[in-house]
């Protein structure tokens, strides 16, 4: 089951010619590495990115037009290993 919200996060990312490659992000005070990236899309809210952290935890990260990063969806913390 996913949690839905609007949580501020710090993101380490590389902006490359092919798009944004997210390396890590902060969730509930813990820096999580990105082990794989899924699809990404853009809408009026910003640039959305599905990423997987250790323990198969899935997150939707969003870079707003103002340049702020937020987590919009997150796997429950109990799934993190």
C-alpha cells in the first residue's frame, strides 16, 4: 500500500542531455540511494520520476517548476530494509 502526500525532500541528481538521473533522496531523515528508475513524465505540477530505493520501496519524486523537490507517493516505511 502506498502513502500519498506532499513531503519536501533533498535530492541528489544529475541533469543530463537525456533527462534527470536521480542518485539519492531523503525520506524521513534518511538518505536513500536510488537503485533503479522507472518512468518519468511532466505536467503542470512539474517533472515526475518513479524511483526504487533498497527493499523494493517505490517513490514518486516531483521537481516543481520553482525548482523544489517533493515526494508525492511512498512505499510504507516498513518495507524499507
